[in-house]
C-alpha cells in the first residue's frame, strides 16, 4: 500500500473516532480503495440488497462507528424490488437508490452480488464468519385464499390456470421491469380485455402499465421488449376483480388517483356495487374514507364538462369488479388459450376491514384473453437451517431477533410478511438494527472475539467457483444501462440477462 493511502486510511479512522493502534492492524486498502478495519471490528452480514438490506446497513453504519457491514445479494445487481418491482412510471420512488448508493460506497460497507445464499454459501457458514447475520431476502410465489378466509395454497388454485394467457403479476411485473428470470414470458397482448385478480397497488400498477399511452412509457426505464410488446398491444379494457367490496379495496389513494387520471382512459364501474357505501362513509377511518370518497366520485358522480369530454374521447377503459372470486379460467374451443374467466358472486359477512367474502351459488362468465393474478406475495425459506413460519410466511422473530437462533436477525418483508411500502420497510429495518446494537451493547453478541467476516466467505466462494460482483462492478453495469437509455431518451435501458450483467461487470 502506498504511503499516502496508508495516511489516508489512518486519517479516515481518526475522523471516525478510532484510535491509532487500530489503523496499524489494518490490512490495507481493500476493494475500491476502501479502508479495511481491524479484525476485531463487529462484523455484520446482511443477506439481500433490497430496501430492508440497505436500510439495516445504513442504520448500523450511522449509529456505530466501528461496525462493518457486508451485503450479499443473489443477483449481480442491487436494490431488489426497487429495481424489479416498483413500476417504471414511478421514478420518484426509485430515488431511494441514491441513499442506498451512499451506504454501499461507505468505507465500512461492502456489496457482494451474484452470491446466492443457501446455495453458494450457507447461512450457517455466514454465522461462523460474522458476529451477526441479518436476513433481508425475499423469494416469492403467489398465493390466494381458496376458501376465502381460511387457507392458502400455491398458485391461483382454479382449473384452467395453466392455460396460455394466464400470468402471475409477479412474473408480469418482472417481465416489464427486466428481471432476468421473467424475460421468457413474452405475454400475448393480442386480446381486447384483460382481467386482473386482486385490487392492491400491484394490481393497479399492472393495469396502468397495460393501459398507459406508449408516449408515457417510452420515457421510463421499462425494458425495450416490454415497450415494443405494449406498443403493439390490443388490450383496451382492464377489469380489476376483488372478492370483497369497495370499502375493502387494498390499493392506496395515490395509485387509485393515477388510474382515474390516466390519459386516454375512462372508468367503467358497476353502480350497484356501491349500494350502502355513502351511508357507511362517516364511520370510516380517514385514509379509508378518502379512498372510498374517490371511488364513489369516480363511480357515481356525473363528471364536469371537461372531464366528460375527456372520457368521451378515451379509447381505453378500466374498472373495478367487486364481490367476485375466480372459479375457473375458461378455454377457447381448441383448449389452448384463455377465452374468459368464470367468477363466483360473493356476499359479504361482517363489515369493515374484517368483512369476509362468502361464495354464493351464482356465477358470472367474463370474456377475456388475459388473466393476471395479483392476489399476494409470500416469502419462502432459502436455507433449511432458518426457522420459518410457513403459515405466516415469515421468519418468526421478536423485534427482528430470529427466535431461538442467537446472532440471527431479520428485516423487511421476511420479518413482517409482504405488506407495506418502502417507508414501512425502512422503519422495520431500523428497528432490527436497533435490536442488533442493543445485543452488541448488552454482551448478548460476543463482539470482543474477532471474526474473519468476508475474508473467509470470499475464500469459500472462490473455492466454489463463485465470483462476486462488487459495488464498483455494479456501477459499471449502471453506467452502461444509463448510456444505452440516453440514446432513446430513457433514464436507463436495463441489461436483461445475468450473463450480460456479469460480462459488463467484469470488463
Ligand atoms: P426486496 O426488495 O424483495 O429485496 C430482497 C432482496 O433479497 C432482493 O434483492 C433479492 O434478489 C435478494 N435475495 C433473495 N434471495 C436471496 C438469496 N438466496 N441470497 C441473496 N439474496 C437474495 N413500495 C413503495 O414504497 N412504492 C412503490 O411504488 C412500490 N411498488 C411496488 C411494486 C411491486 C410489484 C411490489 C412487489 C412492491 C412494491 N413496493 C412499493 C413495496 C416495496 O418494494 C417493498 O416494501 C420492499 O421492496 C421490501 O423490501 P425487502 O428488502 O424486504 O425485499
């Protein structure tokens, strides 16, 4: 190490409040010229580089001047659902990437992409190398409640769900957002009507993407193949189906407002679905009340002249269909493709958020060529050694401390279940970081005994032929994507395969 680099690392350690002897133990300037800390720094490993991973790392690094955090991520690129979930026309949401980048560039934080924990390295091996391991990964499959309030099974759980033209929202979102494993999807958008099952924000994201004018989408980071397919799309009508009523929709007002204001579209609601809603309005809590008021206004109010004109000119429609559960996906005469969906008509038992949908004998068939199920996400375990509550689909924990597993913590959707936005994930990740630091201070975690951290893990990975992608490697991918996007007026053109990502990372 050159003299000025050594001096720099000494100065940096001093400004961080560390004493001079620690810098003498330093084994040099590591990846990207980062200062390597003493072997006796508390070493924390974070699994998963979505918001939970980054917010946990950020809080630990800010609150303690000695902690080193290594983030392991299965993909070569960071940021989880911020990159692969958040809709392309929500660039403001993706601004959190700037904060995550600052954390990743911090001298006490390292990123190791392209490392599949549970396959390339076990959680047990990580626990041996680090003082603490924080699980912030998510692997999802879709599920739905078949017997409406009781149990949960994998997939949609209705006959015909394997027909061409039926997709999960997870795959559809992954397809338009460039998730490598979803690029084969190539959904057939040649039909006029699409049915989305589920009425949460993800369902509305999908509806918006299906109906947005192409001029809006082409200025976003949506992938080029998705943009081309959507430009050719014949979908003109999207029905968003929910098993309960207008007072139980799971979306938020921002997403509903975006639908209401979407250019070149008009709402198409069933007035009868809103029976009794006006009377119930006064008893609703404020956020639910505002959401319901907007629904009522959209469904029942006669629009002003300008709005009426806008609606008349619109070439596309969207609408909620309430009190309906899928029973069967209907096939075309050749039994190859989706031709429609049979919906059971439900009645509600109880009221408010807890109201339960009960099937009636009545059914309704809706013609459509595309069915997208957006019923919910659910985590699955990545390593048999991790305690997992398969009923709640979370790692059982107390304030982020994994139960009966000393030194193991969890944050994000794995901790709470797949609910809430990035801000809620931030808060629950900060809570986990606080629990972890309390355990450091109280002696529950034995941080006085040195741990090797990434040194051991990197050696293990090398032996297994796994080459991690560092944050500076990711920055090469980032700059190629931004450059490709500039050529077409987009914020970025995402690389779509792991192979290409690795190739660019290693140039
Ligand atoms: P994730 O973001 O899923 O991150 C988990 C990370 O773990 C991923 O990077 C994954 O690759 C990695 N991982 C998985 N398995 C392994 C493994 N074996 N080894 C190593 N790494 C692994 N919130 C908003 O505020 N605004 C929005 O507009 C918004 N839109 C959304 C749209 C969709 C479609 C979805 C699904 C969610 C949206 N959210 C939005 C919610 C937000 O994305 C979540 O709150 C947040 O991403 C949860 O963070 P997380 O870190 O727990 O999970």
